[in-house]
């Protein structure tokens, strides 16, 4: 299903978006496990390399399995959105080996030596580290501002003309901070700054950054998009088709962060159940968050669906549902958290998120270990914080496991 003139529903796109019937009429697009592709003639090879004729060249440049994953996710991010001419918005996606590879392409393909990235205080640890520890070696700087303070954001944009990109992660990992996409993107556009949004926690089912004017969206497809914890991947989606097809594609190919046919196959099959999985994830998370909020052993719960979350109103303005992610801290602090995690029987102590089963982790000692403690605490990532990706098990069993572990 590649005809953008039709108007299939979101669930239908999850199942059929981007699928092209291949010669043997396989029900599902096969795993194209080939490193290279043949040409009919020298003339055809040259034409395909020049982009004058469609065709596959080399595995690092893509293949039919990867192409289906790319097209499907682009269609989901564009679902129901219109371009400046009132037509269905068209996007281009590039599948990567990981979410960090996709972020690297977005950064390196848009920001040059002497320029800067404007971002906020609560980011995934890997994203924070690439901005703080890798990009400076390429003379690419960072300006970190509290994105809740729109006046501070505007002042940064006004005073520093070397800012080329604004990078937003909302909801943020692991604090679940939520920032206003409409307001931030409007400020960026007023100053000619491109905007990239990490939409991993929300997925296009719950939030569509392109509706607010974003230029790029990135995902770790490892998470909710795959949904089963079977494959690592990342995707960069952009609305400037020409630039995505030239500068960003060139950056992606030369950095070598390409995906592979097997992981793309697993991703495509995970996407088939995205909407039904998210419905269950979200319904369970609401009940788990309320249970934790009411439990006497819990000091803090960070969940956008709770009315006392400071960003509750922002989240409800731009998201379909608060989502399946939350974090919390026991009143006993770090020691109580360790005892709690070691007592779990159903919920799994593992990094990553978005899988069908419930995963619980301790950011300070795992995903954010590489972030300096003083920075981590400033960003709200405390020593005792526990992050939870609520799965699709029977919610009574999830709550029962949490309850017995806190006794």
C-alpha cells in the first residue's frame, strides 16, 4: 500500500503501509539477505547510481525489506497531516542500525563545525553524551536551556546566531518531563533554526511532531515500534524530501549506520500490532501510575496522566494519551529501590523499554551512568529514581508484583 491518494486508517497503515507485492507474491515482504544487487547492463548501473532509474545497489544503501519499514513509519508519522498546499503530507524516512545512529545522522547532516545545537536538560543518556563528549571534537557546540522557560529559549536564539538546530525529547527519558512542541517550534522557526524531535516514548500513535512544524523526527525503533525486544534500530524521518534524499542520505551512507534486512523484517512485523499494543500499554500504565501514586511507600511518581504532574496540561494538549512510561522513587531512597528491584518476580530488571513485557531499570547506574552526577541531579534524575516501561500483561499481575516487592 503506497498510494497516498487513498485515506486508510492508522491501524490499516500499521498492517499494510508501504507494502509492495513482490514477484513471488509472498504475504509478508521477505528478508532480502543480499549484500549487493545485479544490473542488466552497464548503462543501467550508471542510471541507478545517478538516481535516474529506481533500483537497489548495495546493502548499506538499502533493500526492499528496509524500504518497507521506512515507508510505513513515514506514513504513520504523516497520518492525517496536510502540507502547505492542503495535500497529504509526504515524508521520507531512513532506517538506521540504532536510535543513536539516526540521531548522529540528524546532527552531523545538519550542524557543521562552528555551529551549535540548542537542547534541554533532560535527555536520554546516550543523546546527552554525544552532545557533550563527541560533537565538541568536531567543533559542534551545545546550548542547554530549560525548555519550560520560553523566555530563556528565545533569548538563547536571539543572542547566539550559531545555533543551527533545536533538539527536543518529549516526553523525556527518564523524568517524563514534557515540553510544549508548538511554542518551541514556533520560536525556532522565527529564528531560522531546524527542529528535530525524539518521539520514541510517544510513537506516532500518541504524538505527531510534524503537526507542530518539526523538520525531523527520530525514533529508537528498538522500543515501542518493534515492541518485542527482538531487534535494534533507529529511524530518521524528514519533511524536506530533497534534503533527505541528498545531504541526509549521503551522511547516513557514509557514516555507515545502516540497518539490515533481518532487523527491518522484525520491525515491520512489530509495527503490525503497534496501535493495539499501545492501547493496552497505555491502559495498564494509567492503573499502575495511580497505584504507585496512592501507595504509602512511594514518594514521587512521574507520569503525565496524573493531574499533579507539572507537565500534565502540556502533555494532554499535544498527546493522544499520556503513554506507557513512568518513573518513581520510593521514600526509602536508593537502598529501598535496590531491595524493591531485587524482589520483583514478573516485572523484569532490564534496560530498554517498549517491549510487550514490563521492564524496570535504575537510570543512575545504567542508562545515565555516563552523565555527571551533578548534571544528572540538576536534570531531575535522582539516585533513587526507578524507570518503568509498563507492559501488556494482566494489569492485576503487574500491580501485584509491585505490591509484594514493596512489602
